[in-house]
């Protein structure tokens, strides 16, 4: 706080006292003129002005100390709450008490959330064990019976359940994100190719052709695992909502600027309506496309936005109905 701001604040806070002192000066001048024939105005004015100035300096110094203690109280409840002014000391004591109770409640809440997340995490892992057993049973049944539609339906539902549980685990891991990522220089082309190659079966099934145009010397600072998760979610959506026409493609390319690298993922899918476009990053929002694609959960793009923010990246999305969707990830150099 500047000196001028401090003086203005003191004048506002102590306006009543200062008005009282000025009134006292005026009364003193009136009495001085009544008592003495040859009245001298300079002397009483000097005396009163000196008293007011000393009082104002003392008040300003004390108020500055009070402001400094208030700043400390914003950071920690363990601050010096002693003051020459009883009202100020009472204020500081009250703030300290509120702060300590607030921290206690936060600690209790965090402990509750941690215990709940551990419980859910354990439950999800138990569910994944059951999913693995079901998958093995389906594989064994498939080897004995050919073209069994019921077994294939069970396997498809089992895979969908496994995907949803993985997404739930990822959401739970966001709480510990700061302990689970390391920023490093990553080759962007290798990062994208790893994700694209991991989805070969999906590309073949949807009859979509991936096209990657990224310079092999392009490097970005990111976390390889979490950035890979972001790309996987975006590419999964691009494949899921493709138009299923033979020859359709999904382009992944870069635009290299002086201080940023833009990674574009462009599909030729069904697109997103204008009404839904502004809400695609909201949790559990599936929009009109979610009614078409039953496996939509509304978690993928929400996670992409959260992770990008934590990694220092930004995500933008554009779409035209019937033409396609383009997602842009901006990496700072």
C-alpha cells in the first residue's frame, strides 16, 4: 500500500476524531479572541496544528501496523495479534479464531474425501478383477462356440464397463495430480504416433484413415503419460463420431509459431451443434451426440480441459454440423 493510500484510509477511519480536533481548534480560537483584546491567531493555530499532526502521525503508524497484521492473517493464523488498541486486538483475535476453525474443517473434509476416494479406488480395482474373469470366460466360450452373438454382446458390454471404470480411476487420480506428473521435453511426433498406433483396431472398425503431419524435430514441454491420455480422449471422440464413410480421415498436424506449438486434431465426422459446443468441456455433458452414441459418458473432454490447465496447455474446439470437428492443443515453448 502506498503512502497516499494509507493517509486516505486513515482520514476515512479517523474522520470523527479529526473533526473533533478541528472543532476544538475553532473553539480555542473563539475563546482566545474573547479573552484577549489584541488577539493573536498564529500561536493557537500553530499549537493546535502541532497536536493534530502528532496525533495523525501516531494514528497512521499504528494503522499501518494493523494493516500489516491483517495481511499476515490472510496467510496463516499464527501471527502476532497483540495491539495497543483493544478493538484492533479483538478483531485480530476473531480472525485468528475463524482461520483456525476454518483450517480444522478443511483438514476434516480432506480426510473424508481421501478416505472416500480410497474406498472407491479399491472398489473399482475389485470390479476390474471381475471384468478380467468375465473376459477370460468369454474367450473360453468363444473357442468352443463360433459366431455366438450373446458372447460377443457380453464381451462388448464388458469392454464398455472396463472403459468406464478406467475413466473413474482417472478422475480419482486428479486429486494427486501434482505428485504424478513430470514436465519434460517430448518429441511431439513420437507422442502422437504412439497414441495413433494404439488405436489401429478402432480406425479399421470405423473405416477411418489417420493422417499425421508433424515434423520429427518438434519438441514440446509436457508430461508424456498425461498428454498421451489427452490425445487418446480426443482421438477416441474423433473416431467415435466419424461418419463411417470409406475414405474418411482424421488429420493430426502441427502449426509452429514463435512462442507456441499448436497441435490440431481434425476429423470429418458428424460435428457438434452450436448449442452444445460451449458446454462440451462440462463434466457429464454428452449433448445431442450422446443420444446417438450410447457409450458417451461426458468425462473425456472434461478431463482433457482439466489436465491441459494443470500442465500449462490450453485447449480450443471448433465444429460444424455435417462437416467435422477440430480440436487444438496449444503448447507453450
